C-alpha cells in the first residue's frame, strides 16, 4: 500500500466550497494482488488532522482517492466530510498508518521544491 499522489493545492479559487474542497485529495494504491482491509487505518497531516477508514476494503492493484470535502463514498472515492482544507499548500506530510498504528507510507512536499500536486 502506498501514497501514490497528493493534490494539496486545490485548483481554482480556494473558497472552501464543496467543489473546491473535493479537488484536494490523496490517492492510495494497493500495489499487491490481494485485497487489503483498511478498517481502522488512518491518514494524517502534520497538524494532526486525521481521517480514519471505516469498513473499507481496497482490492489488489487498485487506486483510491480520498477527497477532503463532502460527498457520497464509492468504491474508488472516499470523502473526509470536512469543511476546511486539510493539506497545507506550502509544506505538509500525509502519513498513512495501519490499524495497529504501524507506519505504512508518507508523502511530503515543500512549495519551494515543486508546485501543484505531487505525482510519482
């Protein structure tokens, strides 16, 4: 399981609208062939804002996008249901931990190194 992309700077006007908040996201990819149960896993920023996965299983070789704003969860899109941005545009770290709080992956960025969202 890895963080494969982060769109931390929502494109367009940052007006905290649902549309703008949902353009801020983190993508996770299950790089294995087996389904992973993400129940109890967490995705956290440097300020401690945490999203906890509930009753979600990610099939092998599949990518999931976690949006900051509100929406209806689907197989490939989950929503944090937040009304404020989570990922700092200038520098932050997204950290993924499993249900035993073990480190799985992280992605860091700093605006002076590169702009926009980071993609591997």
